[in-house]
C-alpha cells in the first residue's frame, strides 16, 4: 500500500471540507435558506488537525424565510419537521458520497454514525442534528436516505460550489 504525501492528504482534506460545506448549502437552499461557504487553511501548526477548515454561515434561515413568507401572505411550502437534522447531516453525507460515489445508504449511515462516535463531527453539525451526547444517539437511516436523495438530485450543484471553493482556496 502506498503512503500518501502531506500534500495529497491536505488536498483530500480541502476536498472533503469543500464538499462538506457545499452539502450544507444545498440542503439549506432546498428549504428556502441561503448562506456562504467559507474554506480556509488551518494555521494552527498542529499535525493532528486537518489542514483545511470550512464553515457554512447561514444568512437566510429556512425557518425564518418560511415564517416571513407566511406572514406576508406569500405561498410557502411547509418545511419538513426534520429540516434541521437534514441540514446538520448534509455535510457528512456529502463527504461519504464523495468518498465512494456511494449509493449504499446503509453504508453511508454507518459511516456517518462512526464519524460521530469517533468525535469527528463538528459541534454545530451535532447541534443541528439534535445530538447532545455522542455516546448515546440514534441516527435515522430514513433521514440519512432523505439527505442523500436531496444531495444526489442536486449533486451537480454540490460539485459546482465545492470545486469553486477548492480553486479559490488554492489561488487565494
């Protein structure tokens, strides 16, 4: 088995961070929200941390947009009750889809659960998913499947956003 160089590892981490945040953006947009993807090089110097970091900053919250439309008398489709969960897990699901081009939703759900159990999921993702204790949580395979289906439908957009931010990070 060949060893990856530091540069190859950093590129994989940049790709993962970009696709992760693009997953959040796509799910947020699907429900009427919007926001900005931020990707930056980790300057901590800690070799145990990822080389690249990312964040999706919501500018327009789907719930607030939905409520505003209803108050103004505009038609607005009902938000699913689990939109926050889907939004929270979208980044992890997108990373799994990127890794394998995965179509096996049960495998994706297992991988997302393992990521959470190992402590690799961000506090904000966990908060949106309603997970307060990584030692005692249930991840719904149906919700993973729903997030996967939405991301799969919009995968060209996920790729567009992610690849744009990869290029920006490398030239910035």
